[in-house]
C-alpha cells in the first residue's frame, strides 16, 4: 500500500501510497496495487500483472547544479615490454585478455578491462586507449602463468605524456604463479596539461604611428640693397 525511498540525512520520498492507507484494496484485474508471480500457484490471480513501473518524484531537497561535469579525455596507456626473451607473453586460445588494467578515479577502481589481448614480443610497446576522467592510480594484473615484463609505463592524456614508472633491465614482472607477483599498482603523476584546453599565444598589438607631415622649407628672398644716387650741381 506504500512505497517510499529513504536516504540518510534526506527527507523521505513517497513513490506511491494507497488512498485507503494500510487497508489497501482487494486483488482485482487491472489493479496497480497487486502483483502475481509469472507461474502462480493459485490460479485465481492469474489475471494480475507480474510487474509494475512507478515514476520516482524529485526529492524536495533537489537543487540543480551548475557545476560543469569533469572533462572526459581521450587517453592512452603505454607499456614498454622489456627485452629479455621471456618478457613477452602469449595468449591462450579463447582467452579475451591475459593482462588486465584498472584505473582509480575519484577513489573508485574501474572494472578490469583488457590490456594484453594478443601475443606480445620482447621489446614491443603495448598501447591501449580509453576515454574518461584522469585517474590517480593504475593497476596491471596478469591472469595467467606466462610472465610479462615491462620496464616503462606512460600515460598520454590531453596531449601530454607523463612517465608513470621506469626501471632499468627487465623492469617490472607480473606472473600469476605461487610465490610470484600477479599484480602491480602505480601512482599516476599530476597532469602537465589540461584536457580540452588550448594555450593561445599572447596577443601582440602593434601601433603604427601616424605619418609625420614635414612642412615645406621656408624660402627667403633677399632683395638687393637700395642705391640712392645724389647729383651735385656744378659750382656756380
């Protein structure tokens, strides 16, 4: 007669409640308050529905968020297989993956997914793409008894490649046998660039000065001196 949701620290949300309260109603064809198993023991109620779908109302404390969701970035995890003859790994028939990978994102590990699904030779680089939020840790696990050795692990995300771990020689080995280590877990360094952002070069503003107008040179005209002629009369 009543279905509700209750979460710690939040008010109760009633999904459905019969108007008759706990008294409910008698079973009848077409009722939304009775359900019957698909193979009813008592044939009287074979007309009742076997499932029902109810909408859940919005919680009264719901507040729409304006926070942008985390960016989902295309990324690639790369493993450099060591050079020793035994460092490569084979894949048995009908096996989806011999080595799996998981990522720690916001404190939660992702389900294991295939990292090595085909035979790998010594010295080869294994690259597996994924799309998601930036992880803080990565875990590689060997599910079989054929050893796999790698001496370098990198993450390429948002256009930048960070080295997760690097070890000389045969590097790190994962092997699923007694007295062996089937799994390795590493911390992923902080990002050196942000997914989805492009750094623009600084804008250079060039100001062209207004052309200077040079006044024409001043021309000075020099007049010849005035000559005064005095005529002296002859003596009388």
